[in-house]
C-alpha cells in the first residue's frame, strides 16, 4: 500500500527545570500507511533537540546529553546505551527517513497525540506512557524505564505476560526524595583522591567559560560554541587529561560512588531532570565547594555557578562520583 502524505503542525508541550513551554513547528510531513503514522527523523531530532554525534553506513548515533541512542538507517533495532530494543521499522520516502509515532514514543520518552482533523500532532515531554511492541517483557520494560518489575506492576496492575502489542504502560516515576541513604564504608571514608591537584585547574578552566551559551544536545566544543551539561564537563576534564564519556548517564558510572557528606570540589553530582519521566540521570554538575556547582542548563546564563544544596536540586539528587 502506498503512503498517504499530508502537512501537519507539531505542537511540543515541554516541562523542564523551572518552566513549562509550548513550541510550534509548521509544515511537517506526516505519512500514513496500514494504520501507522510517521514523522521525518530530521524534524523529530530538531524539535526534541537531539544532535547527531556520528554515523556510518548502517546506523547513526544521537544524543541530547543524557543518553546515547543509536538508530538504524534501515530496520527496527535501536540501542540506548547498553540496552537494545525494537521499534517499528524505519521507512524511507522521497529520500528521507521516517519514524512511526509509536517509535518516537519508545525512543524519546514522549507522548504523541494525533488529531488528523486538525492536522496536528501534539508531543508531550516528558511522556507518561510507554507503548509496547510484540516481544516486550516485564524485565525488558523495566530496563528501558530504569525501574524494577515490582514498581512497574504496582502502577500497572493488569500488566501480565505475554504483553500485547500496543499496550499503553504507565511509567512508574520514582518520587523525588532529598534523603541520601547510602552509607560510606570505612574503606571509602579512608580513600584519598588520586589526583587532587587537578581539581583547582579544572575548576579554573570551568570558571573561565562562564557565560558560554547552553544548547541541549550540543555538538562538540569549540566548533559549536555551546555546551550542554555533560559536554561541558567532558571538555574541561579532557583539557586536563581526564577522559569522560559524552553523556551524563555514562559519566554517572565512572569513578567512585560518594554520599553527599563526602562530596568535595572536583566531584561530579548527578540529578534527575523534569523533562524525563523514565528515571534516568538527566543533569550533571561539578562541585566547587560551599554547596555550589559549575554547570549549564539553559541560556541565559549558559555556564554558571548554581547552589545545589537547596531544595530544588536536593529533591532531584541521584548520586555523586569521585573522578579524580
């Protein structure tokens, strides 16, 4: 069956940090075939502020700074960090790649609502639902949503295997909790920073970049002249000989885990972010002492100093890591 094409308007409703926003993109091509609706990959990435990091003949990798996602040029297997999952097959139309609305939901943690009569697609970020495909299991859904099967079943009481394709699963969000319950071991309390002399140099370089504009999913600096939270730290650590991965999620797996009472200047601090509902690491900053951190999350101010020991950030705190 041939595609039916029409132009639609995409309206993005987004919650992020301290604001709610609404953005409209017009004249976006919508394809329909066999009951599925598709949007151009290029437009979806632009609207949701993802950048392409690298590509090859079979796939391309994108990021918004929180996670690295590898999309196929053809086919239906997507890789998000270390987790592989299925989507509806990518389709080609007039030399452009298209993703189904269901695939957009599964990849980007957003809800999509189509109104054909109004020629409008509403995208809500963060999403509250995850739409299943054949082969999804409780275990695979738990991995994708960064939760446990117990939490998943607690908010989806009728969810049982085999899970029918097209089931709308409620995403179990972990409540924001300012309590840090981890306890340092005697070994961790006694541990000495291996390269403490690097912290002042990294902080000095980071401070010299204050005011550099923020861009969600920023391309590499200095060519882009912009940072997101994780690319900023990757840059200032890298300039001092310490290699960090690109995304906040993988940065949160490096180094030694710390409790809040152990955090010192040069340590990385990780937080959840309002634009995500799937419990991922969404933001990272570097402690500089006195309850403050160097970080970037919007423009203005771009790279800035933020007091992280206050309720807003403490309620979103996940962990801290000693890198040096």
